[in-house]
């Protein structure tokens, strides 16, 4: 039998991949905690939690055991008119943990769909309350997913360019990075002034895909307060930031004022084990959909809505996440990152080093600008792979976003390889 890698190259089309230049993928046969093991026996530290999804390490025995039991009990069933314990229990447990005053959980099956549902909820809410508000606002550089609604509220980029005429209009305000906070707030104020803003959608504290761009909780709070005063709904896309990544359970927890009206979750929701999406909403929104007319219904659903195995993974992951051991690990990763950040602070090859909780990002000064297609990207990707570390730079930005089971020596190994990279560029 040929290798997985060879067979793959005959039949598979990979995501975000120019197949002409990357005809071969690495065949993974096993996951063990923070490691992925390939068919030749090479081990890779999964420093990016396999696209930001993994929380507790790969093939976690506790999650595996829970899922195995559930598989023999109920693998899937229709979720309209029917329900089941794993979905109800996960909703009961999530609601009190979420930022804002969330009262209902709407299930779907990934981050993009969680965003699609949020957009529909917000848009239809304003129709049914008669507010007449229709405009959607997002931040420049936002990433909310790859389906058309999610693309429409994402920053226009290489990813969306080809489909520009198919996207609906959204208003974009400047990203509130350093020196830009006032401009961001002023732009939002100007839009709100017109009185037609239905909702603002944002990635709280960190824009992931844009290059782990960060902004302070104070600005998030300002945006939320302004929205609230003007009857504009706040959609918090916590798909990446949720479940401890920023050091708090949710990024919005770092804001004092009233929280979001709608929260989107996916990625870490199942500990990274299975696809699942959640869109949570407030009482006010849920109530606006109650009525006798057929058109008041939220007409949205997916075949695998609230899949019991995925919901079980969500419950199992929560058990592990809320355990003091995991909470302690999250703090330790944050502290280790903070120490590493200090040592790179004034490095001549580094433009900026930034951190929120367990996420550490380093923007390299490669002399050739910033962007997803920065030519150093492929070199850096291979540099770390050859050293047994899976990193996927966003252009000239490298970042560590590890599973919480990573040990300090493993983190240190990654830091040292970053030092080695800095020597070579
Ligand atoms: C990844 C991501 C999404 C899309 O989730 P998918 O499950 O990949 O569709 C949406 N929003 C944010 C902030 C994300 O990081």
C-alpha cells in the first residue's frame, strides 16, 4: 500500500491550498496530547491547536470514553420536534458561563454557520420589532468565516475578492489598534448617528485571521456601550477567543459593562474533537421571534444540528476545562508567554510582539511588508516543521496558540526555535 501522503495527492483537494505548489500533505496517523504523529513516525508539537480548535490535547482518553458511550446510546437524531440529553445539558451548562445575559442556545455545526445564524437573528429581530434598522457594521480586517453571509461581514481580502459582487453590503470601521482607537470609535459614532445600524459583529480583543491583531478591553467596552445606547445589537464572535484562549473563559469577560446580545461559538466548543456551532442570544431577541405568524419563525437549520456526539464532546471538554488543573495551566501558559514577550520586546527582527492570555503573536520585520502572502511564510512554515513544531504563520506573523496540556518545557522548546529562526532571517 502506498503512503497516505501519496494516495492523498491523487484524490484530495485541501483547504486554502494552491495544489500546484503543495501537492503533498503530511499523513497523520495518531494524536497524542500536544503531539501529532505522522506515518514516518515524526512527531510535531501542535503549537496552533490544529487551527485553534484543540483545548486538551489530541485523542484525549476522557473525551474518547465519553463519546464512545454516547455512540452506543444515540449517534444522531433530528433536532426539530426532538431533543436529547447531551444538547440540553450542554445548553444548561453554557448559558450561565457565557458573557451577557444569554437565555437560549441555537445549535449548528461550525463557526461560519454560527455567524450566519447570528446575522439572521439580528436582521430578523429588527424587522419584527419594527425598528427599521438594517445596517450591519464590522471591523476592518475581520474574519467571521467562509460562507457568504460570514464573508460579507468579513474584511474584504484575498479570500473574498473573487466573490465581491455576491457579497451583501456591510459598513467597516477602522480596527482599534494602537493610535487608532479614537478613529474607530468616531467612525462607529458617525454610523450610529444615522439611526439605522442593526448590529455590530466583532471578534472580541483579537482578530485571529487578520494576523492575531489585538486591542484592549476598554475599546471593546466603548463599542458595546455605544451600540447599546443606540439600539444596535452586539454580536460577539467568540469562535476563536472562547474557552480560555485570552486568559478568561470568554474574551468578553474582560469587559465590565453589559455584554453582547448574541454570542457565536465553535472551534474549542468540543475541545476540538468534533464540529459543532452555537449561537446564543438574549431574552429580548428570543422573545421577538415568538408569535402566531409563520414568518416570525427563525427558518434555519442543518441536518446535523446539535449532533449528540458533538454535544457530548462539548460536555466532556467543559468538564476538563473547568477543572482547576486546566485553569492553572491556562494561567501558566499566559505567564510563560509574558516572560517570552519581554525577551523579544526590543529585538531588531521583530516589529511587534503581542499577547492576550494563551495567545502569543510575533510580527517579524522581514523587510517586505505584512500580509498573508509574505514570501517568508513558506520558509518559516517549513523551518518549524523540520524542527518538529507545527506553526502556520499568517504571512510574516508567527503565533503560538497551544492546547492547554502543553508543558513548560515544550513551550520553552518552541520559544528556543523561534530564537533560532530570528538568527536566520
Ligand atoms: C474560524 C473562525 C470562524 C469560522 O469558523 P469555521 O468553523 O472555520 O467555519 C468564524 N469566526 C472566527 C472568529 C473564527 O476564528
